[in-house]
């Protein structure tokens, strides 16, 4: 029997590991981030898992078969299905503008300064929070949001500091609910702490 697409199964973890590795390769090459990359991540993440509706895999809400799909997180609805496409275009445009600025400021192979790290983490937080707000997939948008954060971090030589599965501890659920309201700053605060915690846990001298 195939594991459920929501279950924290070995299959899901293997899929996420492979997707993260592929995302890292593209990030290191400074491939332009697109929403189609996220569609691919979603399909690969769900490979070999049992979905309630297989047509939901790799498909955004509002597309054929998903025109009336509604998602609700913490009592808040994601973007209306008929507005997801436009929201994703805006997301992609803003994200590409942000990475264009950072790409110019931080050439490949150059270690970012403390201030630049803060700027990178802010972009990671915005992308994660905005993806959560839109919630473009019927299921699995949170995992994809965390992949966005890690992909952007790795683009500039930072480690993938956001745990993919299970979800991060602490205030992650609360700040995600804030993100559903369009408030990404709590995510930025949390990501700063997660990044510091990751570095401390990875330091052999600690």
C-alpha cells in the first residue's frame, strides 16, 4: 500500500531529500527562480505517495479540475482559486527582482556579509510567507514554501536551515497563520532564530 501524501513516511522524506538536492544544484548555478520550479518540486515530492485526488499533484488551484478548490489554514482561506494565477505571477516577478538585486550584490563564491545574510533571510521569509498566503496547491503548499526558503538560502551559500518534515517547532504554526493575513515579518523573525539555531547545532565547538 502506498503511503498517504500527508503521512510522515520514509518515502516522503526520501522524496524531499532528492528535491532539496536538485534545488541546491539549481540554486548554486543561480538559475532564475520560477513558479514552474515549484510545480516540479511538488510533483517530485508526491512521487509514489497516495493522493486523495491524483490530479491535484503538480497542479495549482484554479487550473482545470481545481477551479473551485478552497484551502483553509488556521481559520483563514488561501487566495481564491480564480486569483491564484495572477498572485503567482506577482510572486514570481517580485522574487526574481529580489534575487536579481542579491545576485549582483553577492557574486557566486563570495561569502555574504552579516548585513547581506539578514537581507537573504528576509527574502527567504517573504517568499515562504507569500507562498503560504497564496497556498497555490490543494495540499503540500507548506512543504513547498519551506523548499523556497531553503533554495534561496543555498543560492547564496547559506545552509538549508528550515526543516522540511516534520514542520519546524516553536512558533512556526503561529507565524504561518500571520502569513495567511499577508504579514510576513513574524516569519522573518522566526527565520532569523532558526538560522542561528541551525548554526549553533552545527558548530562542533558548541
